[in-house]
C-alpha cells in the first residue's frame, strides 16, 4: 500500500498542568505531634509582587521542601502553567526534547502512528489521522479522545507528554483507549507504529460525464507543498482537464505562507486569499497574484478533519473564487501561531494572530460550511470493534451495536442495530465468517472475527467507489 500521510506541520495544543491536591499541613496538628516537636512554627517572607513572587516561591520550594526537588522541573511547571492559563489549546511551551520531536515531524519522515492531535477540554484529542497511516488503518477518527496509552491514564498529562508516549520505533505497537462521540463506552485500539513519510500533494484524473476532471489532494501545508501543488497542477492542465477538485479533507493545516502561495495559483487575481489580524486590530490582507481566472470550474472537498490552513483555502475558494464546497463543516481553527526559540532548545508556540476569511469572517470554533452538504455512509463514522469478551447470541451492549452497524455496512444485514445479539445477527456473523478466509464459522464474534471485520470495513472506507463526497463533487463539476 502506498503511504500518503500528512506532514505534522499544524500547531500542537497547549500543555495541561495538574491542579492542587492532597493534604495541606500546618493548619493544626494533634497534641502528640505538637509535644513531640514535629510541628514547625509558621514562617513569614518579605512581601513580593509579580515575577518577584514567582522567584520567591521557587526559592522557598527549592530550599525548604521536605524532599529533593528537580529545579528544572519546577521551572518547566511554571512555564507550562503560564501558557495553560491562556486556555488556548494551540499555544504551548515545549522543552528541548518535545521541540526536537516536533521538529522531527516536519522533516522528510518520522516514526509514529501518523495522527495530528490537540488538547480539547483538557483531553488529548485526534484532530485528524494521516491518510493511509497506521492511525487511519487502525480506525482512529477525528475527535477521538485518547484516555489511556498502554493502560496509563492521560489525565493530568500535557499534550506533549502524551505524544511522547504514543511515538515510538517502527514495528512496535501502542494500545490506545479511546472515547468516541456517539458511543457510551471507551474502547481499545492497537496501532503498530511505522515510518511516516512526509508527502503532501497527490494528483489523479477522473472521467465523468465525458469530461476529464483533475483531482488534487493536499494532505498538509508543509514548506514544499505550494511547489508540489504547482507542479501537479501544471501536469493536469497540460493534459487538458475540464475541471479541478481540490481535496483538503483530513488535512490538519500547516504553514500560512504555503496556503497563501497556493492561493496565488487558483484564487482569481486581486481577490483576498486571507486576512491576518494582530492583537491591536490591524489587518493585513494577502491578495492573489493570479493573472487570469481559471477557465475551468473548481470544487473543494472538506470535512471535519479540515483544519486551519485547509480552512483558509476552503474559505477563499468559496468567498473569493465563488467556487462550490462539497462535504461537511470544517474543524474551526481561526488562529495563527508563531514559534519563539528560547535559546536552550526549548520553544514557546504562541497564538499571536487571528485569521479572517476573504470576506472578513472569523470561523474559530464554527468552521467553514460547505455549499453542498454531503455526509459519508454511516459506516464511515463507525467506532472500532474491540469487545472485551466474545460476543454471541443474546448478548446486549454497545459493542454488539457497533458490530451490527459494521455488518450492515459490509452487506451482511443483521436486521437490527440496537445492540441485541439475536438469531439474525448470528446468521450475519456466520455469513461474514464463511466469506472470510481463516475464520471459523461459529456465529460468535471472537478476537479474530472482530479484527477481520475492522479490516474489511477499513478497506470499504478506503475504496474510492464508496466515497459519496467525491462522487457528489465529480457530478457537480461535470455539469458546470
């Protein structure tokens, strides 16, 4: 299988600092403690304000705490705490190790599961799995919340701590406990890590209603994406395309300059591609330098995994170009981050600007809406089947319901999807097992059957002939 993952160029979320807890001593001890001399007198320190108070607390902890403390961890905690106070999931302090990991993700390849993550409501959340990556093949979806990594809770961990746990050498596996919208119970997903090459633009040509439709898929906006886009676009135009589909579904974003340069290639000249607003409210517009509007129609493909730079391009196509957008409302990230190097290998990644659409709209937490809304078949949004125990007749539960929906999508009609394992469900399981090499025809969903069902559904999702959004875009553009 050809790998087509995205460069992880989008900004990661803010770090999470654990709150206070435990027992606060010194408010009153029992008589035995007092007479034994274990109670200390309350000490006072000179009054301090602002950063002087931070320094004061640091010195007191460092010198008087009852156990040894790591000075660097104290400093790191203070820095992360300041950023966390912003309550901005896209700003983060990254120590040297985390910065190196992040920088590695912008290089030609890295090892991991291939997914963009962020911190949402204090929970590490999948923004978008990279196309054809181990994360996608394992069934991870946008907005999946990661509750555990290899059995260890992520509660209280920073985003970067969790990312470091998930990353690992090619060939090793990691087990994620995931909570998905629409499901009541968390489920486990085993992902085998692999080398994730960074390629960002792919092209194809479709024949539809006698017309030759060019197709460009952007998997992120990395440093070379605009150059790659121009090369692929020129090749398609040399072949005489009658229309162009630009697909940014599942694209987690990337560099602002990259999307601005792509805007120069497809957005009509002198139209605004994006507007950047600084903290003082001053706005700088990026205007397309394209000499002539394209002679063929363009359609954009979007979904909830289209983030940031993807949304800039989608909004520009819609508002400045007057082009159609097909799919689902995008993620809704309307901020721009810049990295500040702190001299010791660490970095502060900070939201410094808002970006506005061509018409001046701020889509933060709202997203860009399609002009033609098209949802994928229900099985595209299915949770992963991962039962703790075998599923068999008369069992009831959410995993049974997931299995029934998967069977229905695979063409083995169980007759119901309410989570009750009846005779018709058993017959559907048997039919699937009979058609799948290496499975015992038992009518029981064991680990092997669940794994084969997950794989079969993934192959169904990856088959372009089942892509309703692409079908709608091809039909729309071929009639223009």
